[in-house]
C-alpha cells in the first residue's frame, strides 16, 4: 500500500466517523429534549397531586367511600336474587345506577373482583351469578 492509498483510506475513515459523530449528537439532542419534557411532566404531576391533596376534604372514618356503597349495593342485589344471572348493565338498571359506559366498566371491575374472591361465578361471558 502506498502513501496515497493510505491517506485516502484515512480520509474515508475520518468521513465515516464524522458522519457517525453527527448521528450520535442528534440522538443526544433528541434524548435531552425528551428528558426535559418528561422532567417537566413529572413536576406538573407532583404539583397537581399536591394541590388536589390540599384541596380535598378530609374523609371521615365514619363515612364509607362511595365505591364501597356501590360495591355493597351490588353484593346486596346478588344476595336478593341468588339464582339470577346478571350483566353489569342489568345490575345498573336494577339498582338505578348510571348506565354510561364508564360507570358500567367500574362495575365490571367489581364483578371481576367478586368472582376472583369466590363470591360470584361466571356462567357465561359477561354474566355473573352468586356462587351457591
């Protein structure tokens, strides 16, 4: 290999390394910006949590949370009709609860917990019945 070829090879390596260094700098800039955005979001969430905690009324121990009241109403419905199968929406209609999708999804989660705890069985997809 002569000196001209050696210099050309070194220049090619230099050019490739310069391109790679530019790519890495771009990645660093992108990750730095993403980290700054994420850190700002974390600070916003911490502030929001702090403000809500300060503004939320202190819960009295004698008053059960609303979800427990709804949970108890669901259990009572199954106790009242132990042989009947219910869908979540049917329970809402029976109990006079809101039938919007979000509220029904919360009840579906409660029904899943009651099934896992052994209080209910699931005789069909989306149907629940009291375990006898």
